[in-house]
């Protein structure tokens, strides 16, 4: 990504190609949830009452080793996030060393903290039995685009009984409405038990272990301490800076409730050994930046304290929290004390793309896990490779439509089957001629293979419906209200990606072209939550194009949140009842007028919102006054904003980009000519001197312009 800071007269360019700077952890007590969920707040208080006096106390059985059964779920998209078993095993090594203080860098702990350093005497072991008593390696693999998702989405792919196992989810990236660069997170134990959908540890693939992909692109996370940190939360350890207070008379939410970790009111990054955020009063020490529960880089994190290890062990020995996990009966049920025995393989597979044309091929790769397979069998209906036994195959489709793909992996111990339903879209290799334009209102069911619906693996997908329509009686919709989920800790933490494909078009008969469609959507409101947490929804609609049979896609229009909303907030399922609840959008397609095969798809990237409808889709030989930009995925955020906002876009070329910002009276508030890089670019605008109101932002390159409306509050 390329980031810039724009003042009223100065444009300062930061280093080109600079990457995201991820945040170590998203785990906290969910302060917004404490505001509206009294029962949850009371459970947190009760939990802290159990351990508020742990300093100097001993665990109930301090000398005995407590064993935690672990299952690791690698959720991947077929890329580098599909880490090896060896890297997973190395992750287990790292957390075992860190929780027993046998890590090689204990000598780096500063002398002022050596006397409080301690071993928790906790050992983590991969399970050898699954929930049903079947043999397992303790590692599972799952191809899913939810490897990029909001917290808790990953657990919809797979999750084992959280009273029996510590579930660790390895993913590509973690998104949250306030932060798109989270490295890991976990959930604290709760009195009475944590829910399966919220429990467990999630970490990005580059922060796991100290080999393989560890530190890839982010060397500060190359020793596996993210998982050490998150497992600490799982065992009831707080951040040393929790509460961001220097007060010495805490309520139960002050700092980490351990007096052997010095008071701190700020996170530590890098290795800030001289940092002292709470002054230098009598008896005060420097911040313990080397504590595993701070945010310091991996190479300077090396200590848990006496109090922290006591809290962790007591959590595991408390019947109200995680005692079942370390019980003798659970050790037997999960097989962690047993030698490994032969297991059947687990089936997993992935394609190199999910859309193609008739006559073109898709490469499918096996990703079987666990014990080695002795035979494979592909489930590739519609291709010439169906029933193939090769590990990697090229499947060529002869008929348009939406197809499943799957794999059966077998050895002497048994077989396992995985099927990804309706995940491959195949379109005609000849574009549909539209000399007079194209129009679809769905009043008759489109012929098989023309309009295709691609499933994401979630519950509801695009479907033809008679429940609402812009004109006539039929439209397409996503029953998003039924699948929307509001997380306990933040309202918007659900992701679902649904795709609707148009038939490919031959646009050579058009001199100019414009795509138009009508849509209806409203955000969801939960009246049990106070503002602003009552407004649920993180949907965005993307309109994407491909001219190479789905090998690559370009986003030409993105409609998000407030711009997508056509009706007010609803507490119930939304169904548009009149024309005022529909909006029309247009996408200039002049650059595609010479192509004889153009694929177009509508992508609803959903959050915890409401139903979405689309209707009356047309491509006409009509000139658009604002031509499309070469810049893709143009975003302006936050909106509304206060002191500054950001423009973010992806550019396919090095080029000049003009930005002009005006108020509604036409006064130019800011203008600048910028140099964009290939790839992602981001610009920041300082607006402290601007009055509150509505502003128009025009971004223009050599291909055309786009305009965004922003509100300053």
C-alpha cells in the first residue's frame, strides 16, 4: 500500500509500497458490550472476583503439570496461508516453552523483573482423538474464502467442542469495523462457560511458530509470540495496560490486576526498554515491555509473572471456568496422553480460480491432511476429470452452469469426503450479442446457465424471488436478515460473500455503453442496543468485470453502507414495498465497448445487516458523462468524519491523479495532483479548519472521474 498525508498546501509521500502495520491483538473486554449487556458485565465482575487477590498466592496444585488438548484449524485460500504441519507443530513448541519458562531468551528479561518471572507449568498437546473418539492428528485444513473475515466468522467453517479442546484458528486476515490489520485475538473465559462461536484463539498465518511463513512480510511477528499472547487471554490474562490507567486503587477492570506487572497506561511497541508511562514515583518501575501480554515485538517478549501464571492455572482449575479442559477424563477423551495411532486422512482441496468459460480449464489441487492417503478420487461433475485419481487435475467444462467440486481421500483406516457446493461458475465462451442493448427484469426465469449463482458456503445465497420487485413481480435477492449475526463484543462482525453472474456479453456492436441496475437495501437496527451500537450492517455491493474468462476481475463500482441504503433502519426483515425504496446505479462501460466477451458479476459482501434486492439490469448504447476511472475500489472513509478522512483505491498503472474537494456552494476546499503507484494507494486529508457540512470529492485520472459525497460532523 502507498500512504500519503495531505495538508491544505502540502502533500507528503511516504515510502512507496509500504505495507499495512497490523495491531498485535483485538482481545479486550468489549467495553461497548459492558455498556449494554448487564449480564455479561456481571459475569466479568464475578470472574475477576475469583482472582483479584492472586498476587503471591499459589495455584491449587502448583507443582503438577496441567495438560491442555489443542486442535488447530488451518483455514486457507490455497495460498501461503495454508501453512505446513511443521509450522503448526513449531507453534506448539513455542507456547509450551513460553508457558514453562524454558524459552531460550529468558536471559533477556531485565534484572528488575527476574525475581517475578515464573513458569505456569502448563503443557499444550495436539489431540489424537476428535469429538467422536475418532483418530486425528490434531490439525485440520479447510479451504474457505472466510479465511479473510470478521472475528468469529472463521468458526462458522469449523469448530470443535470448546469444553474439550482449545481451538486455534490459523487464518489469512482478520477484519473489524475499526481496524483491518489485526494479527490475533481470543476470548476470555466466562463464569458458566464460553460459547463455542466466541471461544478459542485466532491468529494470522505469519504470526504462528518460528519457521515456514512465520514473519512473512512482518518480521516483528517471527517468533510465534502472538499465539502465546492470545492463549494468555484464553487463560484469563489481561493486557498490562488494561484500563489505560495509572490509578493504584482499581475496580476490577484496572490494568491486569497483577501488582507484579508495573502499572502502565499505554501499549508498548518495538522494544521500548526505557518506557515508563506511569511516572517515577516511589517504588515505581519501568513498564514491563517484555511481558508476553504487552504489544512488544516478538524478539523482546519473554516473560510471564508469578501472578499471571497463578491466574492462568487457577482458571484451568476452576469448575466455573475451564476445569473440564484439563480434567483426567478429558485427557483420556482427547487422547493427548496416548501415542499417535494410524488415522484416515482428511479431505481438502482448492481450485486456482472459481470462474471460467466453456472449453477453458480450472486446476484443482488436493490438500489432504493428517495421515497419508493411498488413493484419491475427484468429484468434478461436468468436467473431463470427474473421478480422476490424480493428486492435481485440470478440469475442462463443456456446459455453462454452476458446479460443485470435491475430493475423496482414502487409506487403510478409511475415507473422508469434502464437497464444495455450487462454487464453480462456468459461462458460455461466446459473448451474448446485444446489438440493441440488454435488459433483464427476471419476470421469466433466465435459461439455465445464463445467470449463475455462486455459493460462498454460508446459509443464504442470491435467488429469484417474488417477494419484491422494482417493476413487475420478480427480482433477485439475498435473504441477508436471516443469516446476519451481531457479535457479542461488537455489532458488526459477520461476513458473507454472495455472487450473481450475468451472461457474458459481446459488446462490439455498441459505440458507448452503460450498465444500469436498481437495488434496494436497508440496514438492520437492534432495539436492545443503545446508539450507536444499535445500527447493524457492514454490507457493500461490488460490480466486477472480467475480459479473460474469469482469470482476473476488476471492480468498477463499489456501493457501501449509507450509499447502499435505500430505506431507513429496520428492526425486522426488509422488503421494499414502493418505488421510493429502490435506487438506480450506473456504471460507465465505454472502455469495454470493443470487447466480444465481457463477464459481469454482482458481489454482495455482507455484514450483519438486512435483505438485499436487485432488479432491472440493463446494458445500453448510451454515453455516460462521467467515464469510469482506471482506479478500482475507490473508498472514502470514515463517513461521516470529524478531523480527517482517507481516500483509498487500487491503481493498475503509475499515473497522475487529481483530487478536488468542494463544498455544496462550489467553493474549492482543496485540490492536489498526486502520483499513484501500481497497487493499493491511500491518501489522508486534514480537515480541522473546515466547517461541518457536506463535501464533494472528485477523483480524476486519465480515464475519467468519480465523485464521492462526505459529511463532516
